[in-house]
């Protein structure tokens, strides 16, 4: 993450809690890293609150809810994650589009921006091997994260 996009707490009680999360994916990866001895595949969802910078807001930030999904296992791939996301979004009567885009936490060429019409609602991709290595995860992980719609 680039540090300029993180909401930092002015007077934190602890160095462990000095910033507010602006996406859910790291929480999912952390969870998977704590469960490497559990059978695969592992599939998890999280619906949670994040905080983003917004200069137009009175407080300079805006809270929003996001829905995130991660799957770890030897046979996971981008296509499977995409089909799960499409099914969830289509249940709302909408149809997402996917624009190929590289993000630092994902394998180049295996990630995309998720859009509804012209509005960007999230990201999807296969987690980069270096990120998995950092978390001591030995199987591929795919994930997506979208704003609630």
C-alpha cells in the first residue's frame, strides 16, 4: 500500500492500532496465514467497514462497507474467483465488467479493476507469490474486494 492513502490516528493508544484499514484483503490474507494447517481449499468472506481519505468530507474521511472474498488452495485461479463475484453481483440485477489492471499485491497480468458501468467498485486478482511468502502461505490465493452495492 502507498502510505499516502492510509488514515492515521493522531494520538494512537498503541503502535499496533495507529492507522485505520482502507481495504479488507490484508485481513483475509492474515486469517489464511493463521490456518495453514487446515485442509484446503479454504474459502472465506468478510463484510466490513473501511475508512478512506476524502478531502470533500467534513472529517476528511469517509467510512464505507466492503465485501471481500479469498480462496486458498492448489487449484484456485482468477477465473473461479471471477465467476463467484459475477454470481453475487448478478443477484442484485447488475452485471460487472473487468478491466485488466496490475496492482502491487497481485501477480502481474492476473488482476483487474471491477466496474459497474463507469463506476469502479473494486479489485480482483491472484495474490503475488512474494506476498504469500511473506505470510508463509504455501498455496495460491485468489481474492476480490468490492464496495457494497
